C-alpha cells in the first residue's frame, strides 16, 4: 500500500493534542488551497509570472506545514523559475504537477476530519 | 476591511502583550496565532495584509510578526511605515525567503530580527516575545522610577515657601525648563542650587536623559580635564582602559557644574571650546565626539566681579550666563523660615518615628531673628537638633541653638574698605526690606536722602 502524501507531525508540534484545532487547521487548508491553486493557474494562463511566483511562495508555507514531501522541493523550484521568468514550459509543468498533487493531498486529508 | 482575528487568554492590561501577526497565508497565520496565544498574557491579532496592520497601529502593538511577501504591499514597505509610526515597535520579519541580502536590507531598515519559515520559527518567535516582555517590564520599572524622580523634583517639592521671592523664582525655573538655554544659578551656600538644577532638568524635555553633576572645586586641577571629557587607554600612566567623561555621560541630558567660579583658567578655555564647538575629544584621543547637553552652572560668587578681577574668562562668562537665576538667602524670605522649619520638623519626626512636635511662639521668634549664613541647610540642622533636644511635644526657644558664625563675622573675614562694607550693609538692608527706603532709613537711623545718595553713588 502506498504511504500518505503528507505528514501532520509538524502541525502537531504547533498544536499539541488539540484535536479540535487540528480539525480547524485542516479545514483552513481545504478551503484556502483551492483558491491559491486557481489563482496560480489563472495567472500562469495569463502569463503573469510574478503572480505565479507570489502564489507559489504562499503555497510553500502550507506545503511545508503539511510536509508534503514530493512538493517541498518542486514549489521552491517553481518560485525561483517564475521569478526569473524563463523556461516557461517547465514553469507550466510544475504548476500542473503541483496542482495535481495538492488535489490528491486534499482528497486524502479530507478523510482526517 | 476584514476584521482581525483576536485570540487571548486573560486580558490583564498591565501584563498582556499586544501582538500583531501579519500573514496572508491563513493557515500559517492561524497556526502562529494559536501558538502565541498559548501564553494567556499575549493578546494576538491576525491581519492578512500590510494595510490592515498599518490601519491598526493606533492600537499600539508591543510586537509585530510580519510576513515579507504580502499582497499589495511588500513587507519592506510595511516595515518602513510601521517604523515611521513608531520606531520603538519591535518587528520580526518572517519569510519563506531564504535570501541573506533580503534579511540584511530588512535589518538595516530597523527589523528586530529575521526568521525564515521552518520548524523552529514558532520557538524563535516565542523566545523573542519572552525577551520583549522582559525588556518591557524593565522599561516600565525604569519609567516608574523616572516618574518618582520627576515628582520628587517638582518645583513645590524642591523649594518650599510662600514668599514673593520664591514665587518669582518658580516663574524663572519654569522659563528655564521650557528651552535649552544655559542656566546660571547664583546663591549663597545652602540656598539649594543643586536642587534647583535637578528641578530644571527633571521638569524639562531632557528629563529622560542623564543629569550629571560635577563639583568643580572637588576635582584636582590635574584631573579635571579627564573627568570632564574622559580619556583613551594609554593616555597617561595609569590609564589602563578607556573612560567616558562626564560630558559624554550627560549627552542629551543636563550637566551641572557647581562652583564654576573655582575653575582653573586653563580649563576654562578648554570648556569654552567644547561649548562653542559642541564637540569634545577624550584626553589622549583624536576622534571628536558630538556633545549635546544643557549646561547649568552654579556659584556662590559674583561671577561678573570674578571677570573684572581677571579670575574668570569674559567670553566663557557670557557663554554660561544664559538665564541667570538668583536664589534668595533665607534671611530675605520672611515667613518661609517658619514654613520650612515646620516641614523639616515633621519630616524629621516622621523619619525617626517621633511624636509630632510643635514650635512655641518664642522659638518661632528666635528662628525669625536669626540671619542663617548657612541658609536652608543651616535651618534644617537647627531644627533637627531642636527636635532631639526637646523633651516634650513642643520645641522651646531653649532647644534652638545657633552656631557661632554669623553674617557680620563672615563679612569681616572678607577684608574690605569702609566704603565696601557700607555698600554691603546698605545692599543687605535694601534686599531685606524689599527696597523700602523708609524702613531702611529707620533701621540704620539715617535720613532718607542719605540713603538715596548712597544708592546713587554705589549704583545699587
């Protein structure tokens, strides 16, 4: 069986045993992440790479908190590439991959609540 | 505008720290807010944009955790605006930006610290808040002590009395507090020149900065320059380390030079240069150090006379004269003698846990008839001794004893010509009777016209 895409240990360091607060945090993640992903994808479509960088930067905090291992490096690469505004195809690939993985994470994580 | 999220345990305003978190990643902001609010003494507000933070600065936060990458306005811009509002607010920049140049530029702009978002961020912020709380407590204690000192040096607490001369003195002291003008205090020994100097300082805009007092007469001539301006290591034998001088210590505050007339002429020229240039050099050093302190000087001598005699530099005299305040001798303060006697008596009895005592009419008369060459200081000593000597609740005339020295002996000790003595006597009586020529003529048993002639001749 495949392992989980995320790890809650970092968040639990913040929250201790407060299950209710953990539920609140997961809900925030589930509510906020789709908005950030949509904004990032829309800005990529509009070739607004500064904004792509901005949303990648924002997503980075959430990805780090939920320790989404497959994405911690990718999101940093995306942020750097978007800042430099070069290698647009790779930027596009990262946007697409990160979106897909986060959608999977959200599906998985929603079962925690 | 979104309403900020508020989390706090108890709201003891004396102890709670108002913490702003500015973070547009709601997840991260909420986590941080939750963590910091675990301490019930933290009152935590979360804002999603820099603008919201700036709009709420009126709430006077004690600490701000500021995300570098914010929508609309970058953290650096928000930091600048916070610093414009109040440069004292500690702002910690929290960012996913692992870039050292960003960190350096933010620290240069006045950020308290810079943390990269990682697993240790919350602990770093927690510890920073702990330090800030400790600093604020220390600052609060210092402010309380400063307030106490301020109260201690309110005019009415420094100089007690109700005479006309004292009311005039209050007006002059008040004028002195309103500007940075140099002040020269002239008065006999024991008239409270040092207390007036402190009252001027602690009631002026410089009160948060040091008040440094130096008795010029108490420092040997060979040491005075290094005491005033400090010295560098190795400047002379025995200078094993650098020493900051009194003038540097008084920076932004006030420096009080008591018994200024006793200053050596060589030192007078050095002091003049420092006052003119507003900078000094430590003994043995080369660097010039900016100097900004209000100068208050005091003397019991007639400085103008010292200038005439060639003992005091004229140029320095005019530099230091500024607002000249003459502190009246106690013998010219009429009923203030009894007001002060009452105050000293109550204070002494209270301090020594003695029953409250009163002063008999004869004792009052005796007190009023004394000349007090030692002024208020002498009166205090007389009253304290009387309180010890009295066997009941009343101070009697017998309990009051004066020292042998008196004005006449003092005057005779300062050898003078007959016309000099005459001038002094006339001046004394004119001051004592508030320039009432009739009274002076009657007391000296001479005619009014003689008095007028003497006034004219002696330019009184």
